[in-house]
């Protein structure tokens, strides 16, 4: 049978079989290399996420160390109208204060809002988008 196939194809059967074996081996190696690339990609992605969480924790700790009374002062300041609005004698003062704030230039109100957001909001923003 081998001689007949060799005579028909003009090449030894072993060489043809070797060609198909090498071709299958090459396909297997290509698939294996693709899988290795995907695994490396996922490992790098996991490593980046882990490193990012570590940097966030370091950033939070540094922020706490450097905050001093700033955060507490802003919280107290924001709490004053919240408390005074529940005392009937001080309600007109709170309403008049917010009316006066409404009369300030818009850029000033944006500035105040951005300062408060910078103090409290950046932590939330970093957690959400990192």
C-alpha cells in the first residue's frame, strides 16, 4: 500500500505523514501561544488592579496624615445650618443666610462647592474610577 501511495503522490508516504504531523504540531503550538498570551494579559491586568488599590490606600493614609483640622472644620461648618434649621428661633437666620448666599456671584458659589468637593469628593471619585 505504501508503495502504491508513493507511486501515486510521487513522494514517500512518510514525508507526507510528517508534513501533516508538523502542520498539526504548529497549529497546536500557535493555539498554546495564544493561550499563554491571554494568561499573561490577565495576570498583568490583575497585578495592575492590585497595585492601584495599594496606591489608593497609600494616598488615603497620606491624606489622613496631612488633613489636620481642615476636614473637621468643613464638617462643622456644613453642620451649623443643619442644626439651626431645627431651632424655630434660628430658622429665619438660616433662611436669610441662604438668601444672602444666593445673592453672591455664581463663580463664588462654584468655588465654595469645588472646595468642599475637593475635601470630601475626591476620595469617592478615585474609588469609582480607578
